[in-house]
C-alpha cells in the first residue's frame, strides 16, 4: 500500500506472515531486530527456535559417510536413507525386494538435535512422521520412538504435536482438530518464535517505530504483570506432560490446538490426560517439568518461583552448571551439608544439580536401539530434593 503522506512512508504497514484463526497477525521475527537485536540473536541459538525447521539435505553428508544408513525392522523391512541432490529420502525395501516399496521424503525436521530428531513429510495437506529418526546429535538412525518394529510409515502428526514443536500450524478442519493431520500448509510456522510466548506484537512494533522516544513497552503483554499461575501456564502449555484438548460445552467440540494464548487459564484449553492410568504410575518425566518442580520444597516454600527463576527463556544454557548453581545459591547462601557429604570423593559442589536434580529415565521416551531392548532416554529431574543414593 502506498501512502500519500510522505512523512508516513517509513512506517509502512508490516506484512503479516500468517494470520491466526483468532485474528492475530504473525509477523517476522526479523521485525524485532531493530530494537531487540541481542535477544533475537540469542534466541536463534535456542532449542526452542530450532525445534522444527525445513530439512536441509546437506546437514546429513557427514552421517551418510560415517554410518550404516539403514534401519532393519523385525518384519524384514530395511529402511535405507538416501540423499539425492537437495533432497533426502527414506526408501523402504521389504524382504527380498530389489526395488523400494515406499520412497518417503524427509521434509520437516522436529527436534533441535540434542536427544534426537524426527522427520515429517507432506502427502497433499496431510502431515505424517517418517519411520526413521535420528538418535542424539546425528549418532545413528533408529526406528522412531513408539513405532512397532514393522513397516508403517503413515503415522499422522496431530495438532498437539505441532502445538509443542512449532509457532503455528492451523488445521484445515479445526472442529475435528483433535484427530486430523490436515493443515493449511502455507500458514505453518516452524520453530518457536517470540510470538509463541509474547502473543500479539504487531501493534507494539508499529507504535515503537513511530515513537522512538518512548522507552516503556507499549501494546505488549507483560510477564511482570501476570500471576505466578499465568507465568507457569505459559511454559506448561508444552512442559506439563500429556494433556488433551478440553471439551467446549457451548461449541460442542474439542478446543482446537493453538487456542491457548499466554495470560489465559491453561486448564480451560488442555486437560490433564488421565486415560489408562489405572495404576498409579511413577511421575511421568517426558516434557513434564512443571509437576515435579511444583512438588519440590523449593517451589512450595518460596513465594514467586517460576521457570524463569532459573531459566533465561532467550538463551541456550544447556550444560552451564555454574550459572544454574548460582541460581540455587541465590536462595541457599549456605548449605548444611554433613561432613560425610562434603568428603564424598568426586563430588562437585560447583554443580548442585548432580545431586539434587539427578537424571532419571523417561518412561515415555524410549528408543529402539538394538531392536530388542527399548532404551529409555534420561531427563533432568525437576523434583529438587535429597537423593541419598547420589
Ligand atoms: C521500534 C522498536 C521496537 C521494535 C521493532 C520491537 N520492540 Fe519490543 N520493546 C521496545 C521498547 C522501547 C521496549 C521497552 C524497553 C525494553 O524492555 O527493552 C520493548 C519491550 C518489549 C518487551 C518487554 C515487555 C515487558 O515490559 O515485559 C517485549 C516482550 C517485546 N518488546 C517484544 C518484542 C517483539 C517480540 C518484537 C518483534 C516482533 C519487538 N518487541 C519489536 C521497542 C521495540
Ligand atoms: C510451544 C511450546 C513450548 C513453550 C510454550 C515452551 N517450551 Fe520449552 N521446549 C519446548 C520444546 C519442544 C523443547 C525441546 C526443543 C528441542 O530440543 O527440540 C523445549 C525445551 C526447553 C528447554 C531445554 C533447552 C535445552 O537446553 O535444550 C528449556 C530449559 C525450556 N524448554 C524451558 C521453557 C520455559 C522456561 C518456558 C516458558 C517461559 C518454555 N520452555 C516454554 C516447547 C516449549
Ligand atoms: C519460550 C518463551 C519465550 C520466547 C520464545 C521468547 N520469550 Fe521473551 N520472555 C519470555 C519470558 C518468560 C519473559 C519474562 C522473563 C522474566 O520473568 O525474567 C520474557 C521477557 C522478554 C523481554 C523483557 C525482558 C528482557 O529480557 O529484556 C523482552 C524484550 C523479550 N522477552 C523479547 C523477546 C523476543 C524479541 C523474542 C524473540 C526473539 C522472545 N522474547 C522470545 C519468554 C519468551
Ligand atoms: C506436550 C508437548 C509435546 C508434545 C505433544 C510433543 N513433544 Fe516432543 N518434546 C517436547 C519437549 C518439552 C521436549 C524436550 C525434552 C523434554 O523435556 O522431555 C521434546 C523432545 C522431542 C524430541 C527430541 C528433541 C531433541 O533434540 O532433544 C523429538 C524428536 C520430539 N520431541 C518429537 C516429537 C514429535 C514428532 C511429536 C508429535 C508426534 C512430539 N514430539 C510431541 C514436547 C512435546
Ligand atoms: C527462589 C528460591 C529458591 C531457589 C532458586 C532454589 N531453592 Fe531450594 N529451597 C528453597 C526453599 C525456600 C526451600 C525450603 C526451605 C529449606 O530447606 O531451605 C528449599 C529447599 C531445598 C532443598 C531441601 C529439599 C528437601 O526435600 O528437604 C534442597 C536440597 C534444595 N532446596 C536445593 C536447591 C537447588 C539444588 C537449587 C538450584 C537448582 C535450588 N534449591 C533453588 C528455595 C529455593
Ligand atoms: C531451581 C531451578 C530451576 C527451575 C525453577 C526450573 N528449572 Fe528447568 N532446569 C534446571 C536445571 C539446573 C536444568 C539442567 C540444565 C542442564 O542440564 O544443562 C534444567 C533443565 C530443564 C530442561 C531440559 C531437560 C532435559 O532433561 O533436557 C527443561 C525442558 C526445563 N528445565 C524446563 C523447565 C520448566 C518448564 C520449568 C518451570 C516449570 C523449569 N525448568 C524450572 C533448573 C530449573
Ligand atoms: C555430592 C552431592 C551434593 C552436592 C554436589 C550438593 N549437595 Fe546439597 N545436599 C546433599 C545431601 C546428601 C544433602 C542432605 C544433607 C547431608 O547429608 O549432607 C544435601 C542437603 C542440601 C540442602 C538441605 C539442607 C539445608 O541446607 O537446608 C540444601 C539447601 C542443599 N543441599 C543445597 C545445595 C546447593 C545449593 C548445592 C550447590 C552449591 C548443593 N547442595 C550441592 C548432597 C549434595
């Protein structure tokens, strides 16, 4: 749109990159650069930002040279990973067959690549998960977690999966949302960007561009004005384990994924899934830091703890134990460790987490490394406590 007023030309309307079904316009993260360059650059290094992206075939050159690029399934099927030009495929050979029965492209990568990555492909508007995944940081190919060891390359990628691993993925039929894997392809926004946690930002950008002298943030949600529950819900959307869409009694349908916005009460949108948990199982660890944290004394006995007490949501901090230990020490200036504890050989008191937040095996994330045994993946335990065995 051309403006007649020459004074306005540098404030041209920002082109949205997609529109949410609630009307909110998504804009490019590049729009934040002018005023929040540090945060944008730091955010681009995070697991959040890198949790989904268009697969780039060149990143597989190394593993294709150094690994057996095939997965053998119990039913005799062999999946062979093949790069062809700018594309990478999974070819399925059934027992004895010379030519592949399926050739499946790896179009979208899910996972920043710390524990592993899964690969999705489009079939018309339908989104499916490839059977072959990567374990660890390009450490080898595996049958995707949760798949039986037999040929089955048509696992539908449901909206809830995208709700945790992308910024936006609108369903074509939102009212059937719960089970459909049909998406409006051109509106899918990969990676978790600013708007996933900060909501509507377009007005904020327009305002501050027009009013550079204003140093107090306008037209933007403020975490400092949210309650503790609202702040925790913002992370709980994706970090409180398995939840299923709530039933909307007025609309008589399940609340579609991507409806929740920061500030809302999450429980109105997603309910804790207690299906088939007849046995009171061990606390589920996969993607469930919230419950564990809330059960620990640190949380219960301090005033306003939330995830940002220890985590900078815009920084890649994995492995920076000194930084995390400083967060512990900010509340625990002194620690009453017994002589016995203090004299433990190879104890590292610079890293409080090694004893108080030890790794535990996830029951949900298990991978098929050698076909027979499912190897659980270990996850950091957010139940902060005393583990005498450590
Ligand atoms: C033209 C300048 C400008 C642009 C562009 C801009 N902002 Fe801001 N923003 C500000 C100013 C000024 C503040 C207030 C000072 C501060 O906190 O840095 C602010 C503060 C914020 C805050 C903190 C709000 C609070 O007080 O809790 C958030 C969140 C934010 N901006 C997000 C964004 C996002 C996301 C983008 C890109 C889509 C963006 N901003 C683009 C100027 C801008
Ligand atoms: C839209 C879903 C979503 C929201 C909202 C979200 N996360 Fe995450 N988070 C993820 C996913 C998915 C991963 C795993 C990313 C990967 O490695 O592929 C992750 C990973 C992390 C990690 C591990 C980072 C690392 O070093 O690998 C931390 C810490 C984390 N999130 C904290 C938070 C906090 C704190 C909040 C709230 C301010 C939050 N997350 C909100 C989805 C989300
Ligand atoms: C995973 C969720 C998440 C994402 C993604 C995210 N933020 Fe934030 N952001 C937060 C939270 C939570 C706070 C409040 C932190 C606190 O309480 O200390 C915050 C605070 C801010 C602030 C004000 C405080 C500060 O650190 O200066 C700005 C500005 C901001 N974010 C900008 C951005 C921009 C720009 C992006 C995208 C490049 C972005 N955020 C992406 C969760 C997120
Ligand atoms: C409830 C939110 C949620 C849902 C639903 C979900 N994930 Fe995740 N996923 C996470 C979080 C959070 C992590 C980071 C590890 C953790 O905290 O358990 C993760 C980790 C992963 C990883 C490993 C990433 C890495 O590099 O370490 C992959 C791959 C993955 N998820 C794929 C999927 C796929 C594919 C689906 C859907 C079929 C899915 N996830 C559904 C939240 C979710
Ligand atoms: C916001 C303040 C705060 C932070 C940050 C914090 N704690 Fe705590 N923590 C507490 C409070 C309050 C208690 C209960 C009173 C006490 O035991 O000192 C507690 C209790 C504990 C306990 C005793 C638990 C039990 O079951 O008896 C341990 C161990 C502990 N914290 C370790 C840690 C570690 C390790 C970290 C960093 C990863 C940490 N805390 C971060 C406030 C905090
Ligand atoms: C008391 C400090 C503390 C609080 C509060 C806290 N975390 Fe953590 N978190 C840690 C530490 C320490 C790690 C280990 C980091 C590492 O291994 O590099 C961690 C790791 C993680 C990881 C990566 C898990 C893994 O096994 O890879 C995720 C995801 C995460 N936190 C999410 C959250 C969420 C969501 C919240 C809010 C409910 C939260 N954390 C609150 C200290 C904290
Ligand atoms: C080698 C393992 C180990 C390391 C490392 C460790 N702790 Fe502990 N911690 C323990 C044990 C065991 C106890 C129970 C008391 C005892 O037997 O010493 C304890 C008790 C505590 C308590 C409860 C007692 C009290 O002071 O109220 C707090 C808080 C605590 N630790 C904080 C920390 C912090 C903060 C760090 C990092 C600076 C840390 N611990 C490092 C093993 C460890």
